[in-house]
C-alpha cells in the first residue's frame, strides 16, 4: 500500500525555508569576510560584507523567533509534538544569527565607526 506523507502547514514550510535561506546567506557572508581578510580585499568590500552580515544576522534572529512562536502555536493548538525539534533548531540558528550580527557590529564600530 502507498501511504500519504504527513501534511505540514504551508506557513511552517515557508518560515523554515526562509530561515534556512537567511542562515545559508549569513554563513556565506561570514565565509567571504574571512576569505577577504586573508586575501586582502579592499576595505570598502569588507565593510559591505560586514554590513550585509549585520542585516542577515538580524533577519535570521527575527525569523527564528517567529519560527519558535509558530512552532509553539502548532504544539499547543494542534497537539503535534513533532515541532519540538524545530524549536531547538530555531533557537540554535537564532542565537548564531544574533552572535554574528553583534560581532559584525562590533567590528564595524572598532574599525572606524559608521563611515564607508
């Protein structure tokens, strides 16, 4: 017999994919900043990468908070316990995004303030 896959709410799928996109882009910009530091990228390029890291890290943290609240709502409203693992993932990615945004902000301020 063929069994149907479990139905997942479309909002949960969209939030999960959006947060994963922000996570991937945040890691990618941090990777590019690290490579640029070693390779000697121009200062303006480094500042752009840092500002992009700030924006993506903050977006990742906000999206993760929304994902946590959405999963909690699904757990309490529908009684589905499978969303507990998602909450742990969202907490980890949200903390990483906040840490990256804070570190990038610190580097921007230390390296010369708010100028480009």
